[in-house]
């Protein structure tokens, strides 16, 4: 697996407040930065996530149009999910690909890691390419709050969605798509 | 300006807890989703941000290697900044391009909008292409906590950084770079 660039920790002086919701925890921390400055920052602690760019044997890209409460809109995203405790990214992704998109993949490649929100979240997303797809006869049950439509797009259709502004762009999905295009030399 | 896809609000039933840090506010909200389900979600309220892909007249791409406390690493990012109260995205970006990268741009194009973290943040980032760059003789003072190195890369160098995994990928920067490549037909 591609390693992350080296870590350069700040010094945590004090956590002045914290709140937890589902799998994320928001903290206000007084820290000392490597440049020596002491400052308070708000930060989300997140268990990490994985994402897959699924491509069918016909070359169609599998995307989800998903309702997102935070932005109060439906947006195009690749199947992805937050890691459960002690769960390996690839195992999590295999589960999510079934639950969200209704597929099993027999060929997996790693596309690296990305940070969706380095300004205020420690979340790291592990990106995979999922090929040799088999559609599941019965889609396993996912989270009860998911509101998802599965789309199958050609590369041209996806690129048109991205360039037109008709669909809101999601950072993790575009990053993974860029990496998939590099990997597949598209 | 490219419009966002239509909004589809959830019903806010109750905010059970909230914390503020600098420009962001974390809330735990009990809401009713469009599918009818009631659930508690943690969400970051963010004033929005802007980002620029600056390209010199020699075709070099201007990037920052910036220390990020949340992920305790230096990562490659395009110049970007959080909007001040009532600030227009383009005006914010002109200021940040000077403070972070030391440039003024005479040619601006809009590359659309993106969501860095639709699962738990309402942040929307306005993306611009900044060309016809003039290097400022004196770099204006930015935020006191910034720890930034300015890089000038060719497209090949940037693509190698992205594919190698030697630098951590940042969602907003890769999304903007994808859009810039589309816009410039690179």
C-alpha cells in the first residue's frame, strides 16, 4: 500500500471542549504548531473511510446520486463508507460496494489515499479501483438513512456532468476519478 | 456563475449541542430527512471558501506545500481560503493569492463549485483559474499560523506527484485541477 508522507505532529496542550455524533468527534484543541505558535483549532476526528471507482466489464462507471443532509442536496459520488472499528479499508469497501451499489468485484487495485478536508478533519480516505463486477441478485441492507440512486455512466457522460456544473462536485470522488484515469491511462 | 443543483432541505427538529472554533461551528442536530426518517447528525457549518489554480505565463502550476494541523502533515494544495463575512468568493481569492502565493492575477475564470466533505460539512468551495500572473514584490501578510512553501510545477511533475503517492492528495485541489484540465483542454 502506498505510504502516507511522513507525519509531523503538533503538540496538544489542552482539549477545551468536545462533542461526539455517530462515528465522528469534534474537539477544540489548544496546540503548539511546528513553527512554535500556540493556537486553538477546531478539528473533526474521523475513523477514516474507503471509496471505490467501480467499472463494469462494458466500461461503464458506477456512481451514486445520494442525498446529503449536510449540503441539503443530492450529489454524484462513488460508493464509499466510514470504517468500522478495526476494519480494514478493503474489507469495508467490499461491504459498502454491495450495500450501496449492489455489486461484488473480483479485481481490486489501490489508487492511494486522500484527505477530503485537511483544514479541519483528520479523515483519510483509501481509494480503490473495483473491476470484474458481478451484480448481486439481492442487494444487502445498508444504513437506514441512505437515499441512493445507482447510475451507470460512460466516461464522456461523467466528464460532461463534471464540466457542466449540473451536478455538484464531490472532492473524494473527483480525486479518485483522476487517479483512476491515471491508473487506466484513460 | 454556475448554479448549484437544487436544494432539498431536511427539517431541523432540534439542535442538541453546538461548539464554535474560529470560523466553523459544529452542531448536533436532530433532523427529519426527505425519506421521512428522523435521526441525529453531527455537522460542520462553514462560511464557504474559494480556491485558485494559478498558472504562470510559462505554463507552470503554482502550488503550496502547507502544514496542516488536522492531519499533522505537509500536503500539496492550491492557494485557498475561508470566506470572511459578506465577502465575495472572487475578492477573497484575490486576497489569498497574494497572501499565500505572492501573486496577482489579471485573468480569472470560474471553474465551478465543489463540496469537500458532503458527509459532515456544508462547506462549498468556489474554484477559479488564475492566469496572467504578476509576482508581487512584497508578499502581503497572511494568517499568523500559515506555514507554507510555494512550488512551481510542470503538468508532468504535478501528475507524477499525484500518481506516486509521495505527496498526500487533497480533495479540493484535485477536483480543481481536473476542472482546470477540462477547461484548458490539457
